[in-house]
C-alpha cells in the first residue's frame, strides 16, 4: 500500500504521462495533416502560411529535395504549335511525291554521311550490316524516314516523336519488313521524357531537320548529352538563319513552289552553325564536321556544298571520361580531314 504522499506523486506522474501522450498524439495528427496538405498544395505556399512547423524550414526543404533527377522536366523542348503543324501530315510521311518528298531525297546524302562517319571512327566492320551493334536514337523520327535505312544498315534504332499519329504511321510501315520490325522500336515520347530511363544508353543520336522546330534548343542539347554514351556521336541537319535561307527556304520553298506546306518553318527559329557549335561545346561536345547542303527543286535532289548559308549538316562527339574506353575507335586527325573532304561530295 502507498502512503498519502506516494499516492499523490503517483497520480501526478500518471496525469503527466497522459498529458504527454495527448500532446504526442496531437503532434502526430498535426504532422500527418501537414503532410497531406503539402501533398495537395504547393509546399512553398504552405510553408509561408504556417509559423508552427514541427521541423525547421531548412530541414523541410532538404527532405523534399532528397530525390535527384538527371534534369528538370519543368521545361520542354517540344513546341505545341509545331506539333499542330505536323498533326495534319501524319499520314503522308511515305508519299515520296508529297509534302515530304525533299526529306525522302535527303536520305541520299544524310544516310551515307552518318554511315561513313561512323565507319571511319570504328575498326569493326560487319559485311552486309556495317552498323551492326550500334544503338541509335532518332529524335523527331516522324514516320520513320531515316530510322528505316539506318535499321537496314544493321543498327538497333529507337525512334521517338511526341506525335502519336507519327508513331502509328512509323510502326505500320516497318511492319511490312520483318527485319526492320526486329531492329527498330518507336515510342511516342519527347526527348526529355526518356532521359531518366536512358542515361548514357545510345552510341549515336540523330536529329535531322528537328532543331529548327524545338521550343528550347539548350534543353534539347543538354538532354542529348545525357542519353548519349561518352564519345558517342550526334548528327544534326538543320537550316541556317540568313537572308538567303529566308528567301529560298520560306518564300520560294513554301510560298512559291510549295515544296513544303506554307507555315512549316519560322525563320526566327533557324539556327546559325556558329551558334549551334557554341551550344554544343558548352555542353561537352566537340564539333568534328560542318558541311553545307543544297537542294535542287528541279531535280528533287540534294548535294553537298561548301556554303552553309542555307542547309547544313553537323557531326559532334561527346567528350569521354579520362582513360575511359570508347565504343568506337576515335579517328586520327588525318582520317578526320579525309572524311571532311569526301563528305562534301557524297551522294
């Protein structure tokens, strides 16, 4: 039996424990409610509105930023206006006499350019399938006009395009060839959306007639750098921003001859090669080759030219870690000069 003083102290301790439990329960309820509120609302707004947070503000920010992403996806290189333009042409990719006829004929020079450049960089050659074992990402693949010839050269090609109708057209066309069906896969996706799952996955990235349509070119180049393996190759073909490119690329090609539908291009989004080179170099690339391209509307054919005042092709290589082996052998200075000289006359 307790004495009178002991009983009083026991009752006091019991009451204190009950109050502490109640306080703990209230504190847990408050924290649970706070977490729910932060999930439903913008956390910054909630932090400003509350002055009784159970944890310091710096700790709250740190806990919410624990998960690191390769690149913020708050911005996108996809331009919704550009998507609307190409939405109406999704079924016409494989009409060689239609709106994409110039892209069909461009394969006559861009495919050998990609193939020969890669072969000059590699000591491995597979007869009949020269690009066997090479993983290529075709960004903005459209209906697969470039993905298919690269697949026929033996490459494993992933083609991505934000327009689902384009991907459906590409999938349907490749299904006619069982070999291509095995070598090519298409995804309805932007470049930013595949960054996390494809970090340093591809040996080669191709962005042909794409960069003049993106909303954020710097974001686009950064994403290319992230999904490309060290010492991998990036091939770009695009249009220079000059007075001549405006006259021939927009006035003549769109408004007069109708080579491409009117409104396809915006002159302000054309990219000068020196600007593209500077952007690539600031993101860890080394530009190897810049060649001018010229389209003859009378013959419907493309050829290489020294002038880059209208169209041009660029090849850049992502820098590799010191001492890290490359998937391909780097070309010597002599080989690079020889390729640069021959690429300008390739047909």
